[in-house]
């Protein structure tokens, strides 16, 4: 089974993908996580991607598509989180999967109003070492600003600061939201009310993917 998690930044895709991928034995592919790691390690991809990410713009399609070709397991079984983000990426994914005799089985649209997204992004804290994600109010670490898993001091992502957040939401509306119709036309889009709390969203998510 190949799933796509679609929705605005801060909708909760990563939080749910981490958990569901573990429970179902799927591979979690987050292009955002891979790109941040590449930026941290100053790889050629990271060097090219950094300026786009800092501005909250999308990294060019050719770089993202090449990246997906590289990390896609031949047998499938993936949760794509934050990919595809443009129609060109969605078409490339369809082609890539069909070459291997697979397809996107379900697309889960994480539906949340803008004000919820802004509140989630402004309170998001991440571990710069292991990548764990918290929220100051909705999913706080046990001890203040310290990662439960590895003890590192948590940070706020630069692109979660207000100025960049506004641009990311605009980019989502213009470049990514058209994917809703793209997948609706294929009859594989499922809308999920992602404004509920983490546990409730997870229960509903499992129900809609048939897990
Ligand atoms: P995305 O991957 O879609 O950008 P995240 O999974 O990183 O979003 O979630 C954004 C922020 O909101 C994080 O701080 C996370 O802890 C928090 N969060 C995720 N899901 C929920 C939820 N259902 N209710 C409240 N906060 C949530
Ligand atoms: P995310 O962690 O999904 O919020 O992504 C963080 C940033 O990485 C985005 O604002 C983009 O700059 C870049 N990015 C992640 N995924 C993609 C993608 N599929 N296409 C283009 N840019 C991406």
C-alpha cells in the first residue's frame, strides 16, 4: 500500500505518519526531513535547497523527483509525507510507481482551518538531533524544551517563524492545493478532519486507511 499525506504545513502529517508507518510497517518518506538533513550535512542537494527552504518556497521539481527516485523502495509500501507538492511531482510519482507496477492507493487530505495551522506551527518545537517533533501546548516534552528521546535542547524551525509561515501557506494554496482536485478526479482522495486532537485524528486515520 502506498499512501500520500496531503495538507498544509502544520496540519499534523508528520506526527501521524511517524506513528502509522511504525504500526503498519510502511516506510515514512518525508521530503522535508530529508531536505533538512541534507542542509545540515551541506550535501550538494542541501546547498541547492537551502535558499528555497529559508524563504518558504518550494524546492525545484527536478531535485525533488530525483530525490524520490533515490529513496523509493522497489517493493513500495510507503507513506509520502509532504510529497507531492505540485502537479508535476504528482505526475512523476504516478509514472514512477506505474513503471514498477504500483500506484498511489489512497491520498489522505489533512483538513484544518488556517488559524489552527498557524497555532500549530508557532508552537512547534523540534529536536535538532533526532528529529522528534513536539508542541509547546498540544504535545509538550516531559521536561521543558528538552527532547524526551535523546535529551537534546529543542529548537524552533526558522521557517516556522511568522514571516515565513505566511509565505508557506500562500505557496500551499497556489501550488499544492490543486492536487486536491487531481486526486479527487482519480477517486482516491479521503478528507480527514485533522483539527481534532492527536489521538482522535490517529483513530480516524486508521479507520479510513482500513488498518
Ligand atoms: P506537518 O508535518 O503537517 O507540517 P506536524 O506533524 O509537524 O505537521 O505538526 C505540526 C505541529 O502541530 C507540531 O508541533 C505537532 O506536535 C502539533 N500537532 C500535530 N497534530 C496535532 C493535533 N491533532 N492537535 C494539536 N497539535 C498537533
Ligand atoms: P516540510 O517539512 O514538509 O514543511 O517542508 C519544509 C520545506 O522543504 C518546504 O517549505 C520546502 O521548501 C521544502 N520541501 C519539502 N518537500 C517538498 C516538495 N515535495 N517539493 C518542494 N519543496 C519541498
